[in-house]
């Protein structure tokens, strides 16, 4: 009798459906809640922008901050600058910004139901009125941060902006054209209201703000004024403006500032992806120190990469929920940003690798119409197009949609290489009530084209008496190299807020992945070092992944100590089917290839089915002991099993394991811009059966990390991290029986990572980093202890910076420049060959005007020859030479 998780009539899919239904039924009464009636407007605070305020101060820069007291008593007290209002107990979300014309000018409304809890301090600088709102954050209902900008909203006013200064402050800036604006502040049931008057005395009606604020970094120029009776709403969206993202919910499943999380986390926002015209996940990840391309070609649809030395391609998340298929096909035009969580994350997400996780966040529906069209063309007959459509489906804007679709084709410097990509991704959001929301999301991705095997080490990174193998050599067959990677994803995200402090969420996601491959694959060179043995392969791989996650998030206090609790359970199931047929075929002379080999008959090689299930219960508490001292405690208990059937060998095996994964972290902030942190966490990961003996036990991982995070300015942040990772329970050869494996292997990675991102000066953005990674084998019966892990450089540097002209006739013209350095890397675990170090330089020039954007991106500007990765000594992957890509987009 098998253990309960697979016994009897237990049906995991039925449990998933029932659990999702129960989650919805449990909160159904909230659907009928009525919104409270609007209260009368009352004046709460009116200020003269010209008066000097003794109790107002800017957030200090690091050079201006005095060292704090270091007594034992002061170490646990929040530093309280004099003459500043006390920091609120919690961050108040501001869910939207509206602008309505008035006879005197325009009213800017910051939508929040808790405006009376916010502290407002104003000052003036030249013609600028500046109001800092302490205790608030601009954040949409789905958790996305946003910015608001309107150019020339009325006569005499150049610009009005509303932005997040840091994780606890919102800044409203009104720029006068010739004089300081007059601004009054009122408290309304809808939120905080800033009444802005024109600085001009003309009697003509003020200009009306633009009809819509699209998700772009600039607002269109003046438009004809509308009638004053017609209120005009400036719509804000979740598009991230800039290179710095102060918050991320994935790491803790709470809306916590990054500086309060005891873990190294990096976010690559939409602006970076757009500026670099990154079309592959590995292109995006090059901006994260400690993340490198894995043992496959980046030209393939497979997204293979390593984090902190360890493989992480299938430890991926989609909108915060585990989705293994991203390692196969995962990046498209529907992705808004990419989040990288360094180190284990088993507490919230279950089993996974040790190095870290990558989370892809998709674009969500917008409340007002938005349409975008993009087309690009480039080197090697590269052409692509994409559309992005969004808006409401009813007048009340309670049903929203978003549709992303794209198609493209490209060739390569590799001979006979041509690839096609297709994507369609619809999303629907139903705002059932002001507290309940349901989002349905689906996508289908398909990539077709040849498989890139690279070239042998002999003749590329190792000497060959026959000479150098051309980097563009195709070692397969032009008419026998067909690969199709397709994945269909569908799921829901149900959210309900019981109160301002408690909410529940139910998320279900399934991905159905199909890989079909019919090709000729290379093996190894013969003794003449020019004849390459090859095999014909017919390969089918199906993987169906189902995942349900239900959890609650709650805020409460025990005396003066504040808590933010996350508790839930997770069910997942993976069904895998593999079938392959092989046969040897005609070899190839890599120095003088003759193609045209006929397809040989194949014989069965593999026929297996694998089922893996996991049930996990988790609990996490973010504890605020003082405003500058925070503790994170978490734990997860998992029951996981795996059943493997080899239909070819007629074998069957089953194993069930239990695992507890703890997580402990602490953050101390001696001064507001600085966070010192330390953490400890564990992970476990079920190994896939190799049928060498019984199913292996799960791998285990342990990480220790310390670091410092700094808000250098209100738009520039940096992180420095030191880590020590140990991976144990690895399979290695049994010295008493070479036909079997035993689990005594161990690998370790130690390193330093530094990253910085944000805006240095107006218009000047940067994202950069450095990683030192010492990843080695520390215990093994086959490989040499002390060998470096393959494809992992000891030193790596990434730098990308852009500057956009802010004013004058050339306003909107921007330039980008990047340099990416990777040190020497081992081509295999035996350390028999080295991939040499290289520096690749990229550049860009772009121009934005109104709703149009045109860009030219150049990759590998100096046409450097380099090798990006290696699968083994027979498959060394060359990097791409100089390529140019032109892109034009239009938003309307």
C-alpha cells in the first residue's frame, strides 16, 4: 500500500478544484458589500507655499547624516529626527491619482481611504512647490507601484508629478513656469486633494489636463481645452517608471520595501527591458550580478541559467507562483518586469534549487484604454511585431482586459539557422466589489527552429592541428533539425480583503509543455580531430504542471510589537512523459562539411513516465520590534513523493519524503537610508530519476547571508551581499559498485555581490553590478575535490547606463551604453578546458516624442569573438557577433 498522498481514490486535481471553490465561497458575502457614502469635504490643512517651515526637512543624503548613538539602549530605538512628524505605524496605499479642472485651475486627488493618517510637509525651491507625504505609497490594487506625470496641465504650470520618494514617502511636485504656484491642501473622502491655481492672471479658462495618462515616461504636449464642466481623469498605470523599484511582494508575499527584507533581491523593470530591447530571458538576466547563462545556447528557446553558481532554470515563478515551464519557454512581450530572489526560497514556494529563483511578472489590465503597436527589424533577417491592448469592457470599469500578442522570425550567424516565435496572452480582471477581485490569465507560446549545438572544444577553445573550426559551423543537418517548443498556461488569481489588515488569496496555475525534436545531434570527434560522430534522434517530451496556492495575509500587534503574518498551504503535481528513439548516422567533417544525410531508421531508447506531487504548509511572520529593527521568521513542512516508471526497462519505483525548511532573518537600520541584514535559510529539491538504482533522496541546501542595503538618494539604491551556500545529498558513483550511485556529494559556493540601480541625475539612469563567485566541488567520489563548477566565472561585471535630454529642442533624445565582463569559466566539471574571459559592449540611441518612440540598439559593438557557455567538450557555444536592431513603437 503506497502512502496516503497517492493511495486509494485520492485525486489531487479534485482537491485543487474543491480548494479553489471553497476559497471563493468563504469570502462570497464580501461581494455584496456596498461602498460607504461620500462624506462632506472639510478643510484639514492649508499652507502658504512661500512661508518657510521650520519643521520640514528633506530626507538626508548619506554625507549629511550624523552618526547615531551606539549605546545598547539606542540600538533598538528608532532614530527620530527633531522637528519631523512621527512616522505612521503602517504604510497607507494611494491607489490612484486623478486631476479635475476647476475655475481656478486644477485639483489633483490622491485616492486613499486613510488620508487623515498621512503627514504632509511642504516647502518651496525656486518655482517648485514640493509636498512630502510621510506614511504613504503609490500602489495599484494589484500591488504595482506607479508614477504620475502631467505636462502643462494649465496656464503657468509646467508640470505636476506624483512619485514614490522611498518606501514610506510620496512626493507631489508642482513646477511653475515663471512663478511659484499657489497650492492648497484639502482632505476629502476620496483622498488628499491638492488645489493648484494658475500663476497667470489672464482671464481665459485654464487649460485642461490631457485626457489620458498612458503608461509611458512622458505625457503628450498641450491639447485643446475641454469644457470646465467635464472632469478629466489622468489615468495612472502599473508601468514602472525608471530603473529603481523600491518594493517587491514576491520575496515575502507582502508589500514590503526591499530595504526591510533580509535577502538580496533585484528587480529588472520594464524601462531597462525596453531600453536594451531585450527579447530573451537570458538577455534580461545579464543585468543581475551572480546570474550567468547555463549550459545551453542562448539562441535556443530554453532559458538555461545559473544563480550563485547553481542551476536555477526550473526554479522559476510566474506572478509569484511556481511554474517549471518557464525554463523551457517563458519570456515574451507580456512580461512587465523580472525579479531575482537570491538564495533558497523553499518556505513560500516549496522545493527548488539553492542558488535562487526568478519571478516573471506579467502585464495586468488597465482601467482606461491603452493601445500599443511595436515593430522591429535587424541583422540576420530579424523581424518582429507586437501589440499590447488594454482597457475596460463595461462603463463601470469593473471588467478589464489586456491582450498581448507578438510574432517574429530571425536567422543567425550560424549557418542554416532560422527560428519563429509566436505569443498570445489574454487577461481578464473582474472587480467583483471594492474588496474582491478575480483575474483570469492565459497564454500560448510557440518557438520553432533548429537546435544550436555549438562546435567541439578541439578547434575552438582547445588547439586542433587541423586549424580553427569556423564559429558559424552547423554540425547538424539543414533538412533534419526540427524543434518545436510550445506551452499553454492558464490560471486564476482570486483576492479578497476582509478588512484593511486581513486578506486572502487563492491562486491556481497550470502549464502544459510540449517538446518535439527530430534532428541529427553531434557526439564526439574521432582521433583525426576533424570527423564528428553524430546520431539521429526522435524525441518527445511532455510535462503537465498543476499548482494551487491558498494563503492569508494579516497585520496585527502584540503590545508595541507589530506583526505581518502569512499562512497557507500549497498543492502541486507534475506529470512527465519522455520518449526517444536513436540511431547512429553519417559523421561530418567539421572542416569541410558535406550535408544531405538521409534519415536513418531509429530504435527505442527511452520510454518513461514520472509523477511528482507535493503538499506543503507554511507560516511566516514579519516582526517589527522597533521602527529600525525587524525580524523575519518562517517555516514550511512538505510531504513530497515521486513515482517513476520506465516502460522500456519495465521498472517502477516510488519514494516519499518529508522536509522542514526554516527561514530566519534580521534587519537593523542604524539610520533611515541604511539597512544591515543577516539571514539563514534551507532548501530541498527532489532529484529526477536516472534509473541507475532507486529514486534518489532530495538534495538539501543551506545558505548564510549578510549584507547592507542603502538608499543613496530618493531614486538610487545599492545592495552589498556576502553569502555561503552548501549543496548536499548529490549523487556520485558508489566506489564499491560503479553501476550504482550514492548520495554523498557536496558542492559549495561563496561570494560577494554588489548592485546599484536608479537615477543618478535627472535623465541619467544606471543599473550595474559586480559578482565574485567561488563555486567548487567539496566532496565527490568521481570528480576532483576543489574543481570549479562549470560555466561560473569568478569575476563578472555588468554596467548599463542611459541619458535622456530633458529640455530644449532635443528633448526626448537618449543614449545608452553598456559593458558586460565575464572572467574565465570551466567548460566541464572535470575542469579540462576553459572558456576565456571577454568584454561585450552594447550601445543604444533612441528618441521619444509624444506617443512615438524610435530606437536603434547595437549589441557587441566592437564585434568581439567570445564563447558564452558550454554544455560539454563537444558543444561549445559561440557568442553572437555585432548585431543591430531598429525598433519603432506607437502608443495611443
